[in-house]
């Protein structure tokens, strides 16, 4: 069972601690916003956070099998184009999901370098 902490207690605990997450969130948001889709070449993507995977362990207790958190402070994920909904890895360009009607050759002169 999960019990939430009192918000006033949380505020007291973090008072005076520098905010290290907001700049990273803003930096990541700008990165995804400026990505170009590998299918339609439009700029503007959003982040899709990798979902946690939970399994049932010994004695029926839930166990976290895959976490959305890796080495950084923010959860890992991939990009989704806001124009055509293609989902892809922002680092490699590998496409995870797209509409079959979107698969085409790039328009002349529009292929990103």
C-alpha cells in the first residue's frame, strides 16, 4: 500500500535545495520540439515516456521488471511526431511505429542533412 506524504512536509524537506530538474526538462522539451520526423520531415515532436513493466514475483508480490528511468534524472522514452504520429528513436532515427501510407521517398531537396 502506498501512502502519500503531507505536501507541507515535502515543501519543508526541499526548501533551499536547488532545482536541478526544471532546466533538464526544458532542455529536453526544446530538443523534442526541434526534432524533424524521419517520415514526413515536419519539425515538432513530443516525448513518449517508456512504460514501466511490472511482473508478479514470488508470493504474488509485484516486482518492477523494466523501469522508465535509466542513467539520467528524467525518464527515458522516444519521439512522436505531432504531424503524422510516427514514433521513432530521437538518437538513431529508428522508426518504431508509423502509418503504412506515410512510407515514401523524401520530397526533392527536403531530406535533412
